[in-house]
C-alpha cells in the first residue's frame, strides 16, 4: 500500500475475516498477491510510531490524528541501512520515547541496530510478522486482506486507507466491518505479545 501523503486508516484483526475477501473481489481492483517477512520494532512506552524492517529497509509512519474511529498516519521515514547515529538520536529514539545511550555513534547496519539498540534497550522489543496480502486499488481507497503470523500466532487482518476519511468509512460499512474496532499494528502486536 504505497500512498506517500497522510492517510486515514481503518484496520481490524481477527481469527477469521475470510468473509470480507469475496466482497473485496466483487468490488474489483484486485492486484497481485504478495508475501513478505517483516520485523516490527515496538516501544513499550509509545504507540504513535509504527516502525518495521521490510525488504532490508527501515520504514516508519507516525500517528498524527484520530477521528471518527479512524487514525491518520503520515509516512515519516524510509531509510536504507546503515542508519546514521544522528538519525537514531534525533528522530527514531524520540518517537519511541527512549533516551539515547551516550555511546551511540557511527553507522548502524541492521544487525547492529537490532543487537546494540533494540535488544539492548528494555523499553523496546521486536516481533517477526509474516504476511500474505491480497491488495485492492478501489476508486477512492485502497484495501488489503492479510493472512498473518505474528510472533508465531495466526491471525487475519483487513485494512482500508485513503486521504478521504469518508471513503474509508463508506468502504468499512460496505465490507460489513462497521461494528468492528479499529486497531493498528502496534496495538495488535502489543496485545498478541501479552497473550
């Protein structure tokens, strides 16, 4: 789902959301299914930064607004490795509400970031997420149906996003999800990790 401007999002997680898939295909706009293995970097203290490693790069989006049961997210950074210490100190760690360690210097490749920052900081943890996605590019919104393995647990998810909150709410109702609670990846991972 590559939309570079701020967008409103609705996402639901449940053991079985397969009833939504035929409805999405009925609306058209289906794209090729994709599979990925990602790592989410989660802060115990902060919920506003969705940070993941996908295809060898760091991707960060930040929650900027919540309205009408929707959340508005802004793509904040897409960074190739290595990451400069300044980026960690000035951008990433503040989003996670983590104090920078005094020895933070030099460049951080993926393994160094994980071992010296994420794994070494009690306020952070990482979770592996395997995804199989069916994506749909609809008139005013994008949607996806996901089959996920989050930290070894199987779960499904449906997401809708658009710059227009009304388009998200209309599609949410059309897909039969109007009564479902919006839950982003950070909240869902924390909930599943605590189970």
